[in-house]
């Protein structure tokens, strides 16, 4: 939870909704020019700083309530996923019972139920071990608190492989004469499983290496969402992720149908579907190697108000920093925006939040406006940006005159 009990009071989903509603109401009120104290209203600089501080405090309250809501959500989703697992076992039992009315109960039906029960028990044990991290979903959640596409796909192939092996083991126990476990039969299934598992390991290494190399910005999400599997960190649909999930899902369904059709053989895909999974995985990996980028400062100019004369940059002026990547994907929420910092020489300047109806005029992904503090000495000074992800931009030198 949070250190301050006040923001966390009434935590959970309802508390988070109230905090978000209060923040939005405050932002709209300040954007309309209301609520600014008379003591600072006479000074544009002082009023802007006061507005930014008020919004920053409200954003921190929203973030604290969000963390409490995330913990409550993880506890709820653990129960929901376990309900789904055992609900699927119950649905399988009912389906087997209904289809057995005309043909009678067979060893294949016993094996299917036995494999489902063992797999459900294993998932229940794993969920209990990770009960504070979402239960069954815990292995699928990445370090950025989002559902991982590569882990989800690999988990799907793992579950199919385990179920198929358990099913064939029960078939042997129930007296099946011949079980198809040959290398030729298993090659497609093992290839797809090994490939998707290797992709999950490689993606984790690629993302971590790109973050440390300042070639990718990652901001932690409030909580995992189902859309994370097919979307980028901003929640927008991502083609490489989407095609990887769809191709793997279709081939998984094909394998499940083959297992139902030929219950005494491993349900491995033929080489054509396996090759399709390999091509899809290669496209997904290529997308991970190329996505993102570090923030870049292109230029720094003096911010000119209407009616001002053209002049060099002086202490007390506002400067506008133009570039790209200042607000990385997933960092457009209030709390990450308050963590944007501009370094001007040795001085750290917090980027003020400037509200407008429906959003913020400052900061944006391509432009930041900050005041030049009195602590900045005249002369040549370096300027660079530190984003909410912790990444630093390149440095641009400006001339500050007396």
C-alpha cells in the first residue's frame, strides 16, 4: 500500500474511481481559470506553479489509490481464474456425460477427465503459491506489470503439451493398445512448444537489454489488462503482437481438434502450420527489436508570449524544448507526467502541468515548456530531458545572457 494512510483510506476500486473523478474535476476547474488563490493570481508564473503543484498532489493521490486498487484486483482475479479453470473441468465432465448417452462411457473419456483434473490441480497449486500476484496469471505478468504476449503464447503451448501427455498417460492406464508417441508424430508439437518458449526467453532479454541501452522506454502500468496481449504500452493495437497471438491461437485450436479426433496420438501440427508459427514468431521478435526509442531534444528556443519583443534567453524566461519521445507509451497518466524533469546545467526543473479542457497543454510528447530558474548562471548551459521512465535525452547547449 502507500506510506500515507490518508490517500489510501477507502482504497480499492471505489476509492480509485473517486480519486480519478476528483482529479478530473480539479483539472477542468483549473483549466477554466477557477480556484486559483488571489495571492498568486496576479503572477502568471506563480499561478502556473501553484496549479501544477495542486495537480501533482492530486495525481499522487490517484497513483496511491491505483496501487491499492491493483492489489485488490489481483486478489479478485486469482479467484476468477481458478473459477474459470474448475468451470472448464465441470464443462468437460458435462460434455463427456452428454456425448456418452448414445455410445457409452469409454477409456478416452476417462483419460480426458483425469488429465483435466490433474492439470487443474497443478494450476490451483501454482495459483496458491502466487496468490498475491494474480494466481494463475502471475507467470504471464511482465516486469512492467502488463500481461506479456510472448509468455501468454508460450503458456498456451505448455498447457496443450502437458494436457496431451497426461491424456496419453491415462490412456495407457485405461488399457489403450497403441499410443502414438513417435518422434515423427511429436516433432511438430515439440517444435512449436520449443520455439514459443525460446521466443519468451529472448523477448525478455531483448527488452531488458534495450531498456538498459537507452533504446527503449518502459513505464510500469497500474495493473495488467487483457488488451496488453495484443496492444502496445499505450493500449493501441499492435500488428506484430496481434498476428502472433492469432496465428498461435489458430494452430493451438487445430492441435486440440486433432487430439479429439485421434485420441491415441500426440496432437502435433504438421510442418506447414509449424512453419507458420515460426514465421509469425520471427515477425514478433523483429517488432520487439525495433520498437521504441530514447527521447531526443532537437532544439531549445525562448518561449515568446504575444506582444513580447524578440530577445535572447535570459534568467526568468520560459524556454520551449522541442523534440520527440518526452512522454513514452503508457506515461500519459497524471502521475508519470509529474515525474518529467528538465536538467539545465546543474539545476533540476520539474515540468509544470498546464491543464486545458480534456487534457494538458504541457507537457506533450514533442514539446516541453519550463521556466529558466535564477540559479542558472549566464553563459553556455547544457539542457536535456529526463522522462518518467528514467531515460535521458541528448544534450543541447544554449546561451543564457544577463
